[in-house]
């Protein structure tokens, strides 16, 4: 199985989470970062798609199981860096009682994220021993 497919999409009424082991988060980041064309990849329990457009980062859920990112590359970089950053935090953390995670969401006055974005949590499992 490709590493990025070990990422998991969790969808509930009030929560959207993309999670996985560090290697899977890094693999997904590489795929998204190095594809200029619209892209859709399968992950456990759904799919992740990306489209380079003008404007700030828009995070949306399409069809109930497809997490979609759109925006200019300087804004999509927020997602790519978050995937890499959460993986790094999990790999280097001493305290394993807390899963490392990062919230991606709009706050008033934010020029980098669209106010139409849905909140997303990117979370990492602990690295395999």
C-alpha cells in the first residue's frame, strides 16, 4: 500500500480530521506539494483532492468523503507544511500521552484562509517502532 493511503479521513457533524502515522502524512504532503494539476488521491475512509486556484486557502468537504483543498500555492503551502510539521512533532516528542495535531481554520481578519473554509484538524499517530 502507498504510504499516503494510510492517512485516514474522519468526518462527523462537528469535526473533520485527517490523521495518520508520520510517514503517511509526509507522503501525502509530497504528493500534494509536487502536483501542479488538480489531484485526487485515495486515503482510508475517503479521498483528498487539491486544486490550485487564485485566492486564499479553502478547505471543504465534498460528497461527504472527499476533503478538498483549493487556493494559490502560497496558501496551499499551509496544508503541506502542517502535514510535515505534525509528522515532525510526533517523531521528536517525548510525551506520548498527547497525539500531535494542528488546527487549520479561519479566524476573522485572516488573509490566508477563506472564511468559507471548514475547520480541519491534522493529527499524527505515533511512529511505528
